[in-house]
């Protein structure tokens, strides 16, 4: 889901992605952990989203299985 939201810094694009995975509440890996796990199949998506987005929210959905991740990108100096 992609939507436009107001923010304190101007308009923002918020992108929410849901999947069937179950968020365990583990910490999002840092750069060293991602580089150390070069042969791993996954585990880089949240790191990349955190690095690119102005804010990142990860939450387990309450009433159905899965995880929802929302990355927000603020549009600065919009004309």
C-alpha cells in the first residue's frame, strides 16, 4: 500500500508491505551483521529499508498471521 501523508517536514510517501512472516521483535541487523552473513538467503530487507527510509515501523499484525512494515519517505523542498 502506497499513500501520501502529511508530516512535520512536508508531504511524505508511506509504503506498507505485509507478508506471512512472523516478526519476533528481534533487532533489525546492522551493517556489520549484514556483511558477516554474505551467504545467507535473507535478512537484508529490513536493513536496506531502514537505511533508505526516513522512518521505519515493523509490527506483527494482531488478528491475522504476518508482519507489516511501513517505510516513510519525506519529500523535502517539494515545489
